[in-house]
DNA sequence: TATTTTGTTCAATTATTATTGAACAAAATA
DNA sequence: TATTTTGTTCAATAATAATTGAACAAAATA
C-alpha cells in the first residue's frame, strides 16, 4: 500500500486527503434525489449513489463512491447492482484502470419507465387472476352480499384496465428528456 | 357487560362468537389491497382496514374492524384517521348507534388523485426553489464542472416541468370510475 | 506462486417504521 | 353522580428494512 502523501495538511483532518469531500452543490443535488427517493420509498444510500453520479461530470468507480459518500462496500455494491438492473446507471470502461466505472443514465423516459414497470406493472399482472379467483368464492354469502361483491369485482376490473391504459400514456408524455 | 351467549359452540373456540370471522372472499379482497399498498409503501394495517370496508356492503364501526381484523385500538383509530384525511373513507351516521361508521370511498379519481397529490406533488413543490439555490453555489468548481452542473440543473428543471404536466393528465384519464 | 486489487455475498447489526396497549377524555346512559 | 361507551394519544415494543463488515472469490500484478 502506498504511503499517504503529505500535502493538504490544513483540511481533511480525519478523512483520506486523496478523496475530495463533497462540494456544497453536490450535497444539494444528492439531497434532492434523497428526498425524492424517500417519497418513492427507495433507500437513501441508493439515492445518494445516483445523486453523486448525476452531479459528476465523469464516471466514478465504486471506491470513489464509498469514500466520498461514506458508504460501506456492501451498500455500494448492492446499490450499484440495483441501479444497474433498473437501468439508472451504466458501466463505462476506462482504459488503464481495471475498476468498473459508472455513470448516471439521465433519460427520464428510461428511468421513470423502468421504475413504473418494476414497481407498479408487476402488481397489475396477477390482478386479473386474483379477481377471477375471488369471483369464484362467493357461495357462502347472502344474495345481497354476493351482488355487492360482484359489483366490487367489476369495479376493480375497471380500475385495473384504467391503470393499464394510463401507463403507456405516461411513458409517451415523458418523451425525450 | 353482557354475558356471551351459548350458541355456535362448535366453531369460534377462541374468538368472540358475536364477531363473524373473515370470509374467504373478504380475505382475498383484503390481500389484494395489502399487496398493492405494499407496492406503494403503505402500512399493512391501513390496507386491511380499507380492504374490509371496500368488501363490506354496509358501513362498519371501529369495533368491528378491530375484532374482525385483530387490530389494536390504536392502529384502528390512526388508520381510520389517515384514510379519512386521504379521503379514502367517509363517515356515515347510523340512527340509534352512537359509534361512528365508516365506508370506503370507491372512486378511483378521488383516491388516486389525492394519493398522488399527497405523495408526489408535495415534493415537486419546493424543487424549483432548491434548483435555484443549487444554481447559485457553483463558484468553487472548475469551469468544466460548472458547465456540467448547469446542464444538469437545466435537465432537472425540464423533468420537473414534465412531471407537473403529467399529473393533471393522469387525473383526467382516471375519469369517472 | 504469492500478493494486491476489485468486487460480491450474506449473516449480524443498526435504524426506521408500524403496532400495541395503557392512560386519558368526552359524551351518553344508568 | 357514577358508570359505560366510544374514541384519541403517545411512549414502549415489535416487526421490517437498510446498512455494515467480514469472509470469500476471481483476476491482475509482482
């Protein structure tokens, strides 16, 4: 391991001086993604990773994310995997460096599209089966209740169809950003 | 307190025999809402309450929800409050019964509309301020980085505007279900 | 071949969120 | 007035989710 060299003595008392601390701008951008992720129920660490990559001009390696965001190896590795599966991050090859580098995919349509699919569409998928199954379990109920449940199931079927119709529309509106 | 009466000896060994256990249909409907709520990051107990009210033909009092769903008083009270604030549940007055009764609001536009507003729109609100603040913090950066951050901020502004445009559109598509 | 670099995996820990239930209050009833 | 019913609040607890870090592996380098 190489000795840490002796410049930069004033600042960076506790942190490795080779790694520049986050700039105020970077902090702000990250915060923006963190609070948005919160609204969507996504973990903070993932938003931090995406945020820093989004703010960064050049692709970053996992090390850098770990050092600058104070993440554990585990979080960084898992977070990057998650973002990559989601298509929110892509890997970049950099000659002469064997570390994988990552950059943020900043196309809203791709991002939001995949997120909606993963988060919502999945759950629409088996709704139809479920509803059919429910429809076949009303024997024990009174006639009045059977009628009511039948109405409810119809309603849920309409909701399901409406939801499915909306998604592609939203995708189209996300356009080419 | 009234003595529990002596019919229904076979079943209901442990549970209060006055309270009918959940029918299979009810269980299924509740499960549907529970798994959807999960996708949206909402607590299970709230989905259970809404689910049972949705399946029920007549309005239910808090007691009934507590007994049939095995909830604590606290959960029931808080859950109903949350649902009422969201507009997902309305109160019904029933003559000769001083308990408040609740029924599910089953209009998709109201439900989804309020949920989206509460969950998403709130977070769009201060984005503009945030972005302006960020834009005024780029002094310390290199020219190249400043240019890049400026581009990113522009992009975020476009995303913000796109998001705002989409919401009313979605609401319109939710139509009159 | 031995060592270092780069990264993954997953059990253990920590942090966060949901749920409970006891204490309390307000209104109705005895 | 005393008691019961109906409901709220909130500190304590339980359940869930996120994060850590140690153990491991594969590939590059010495």
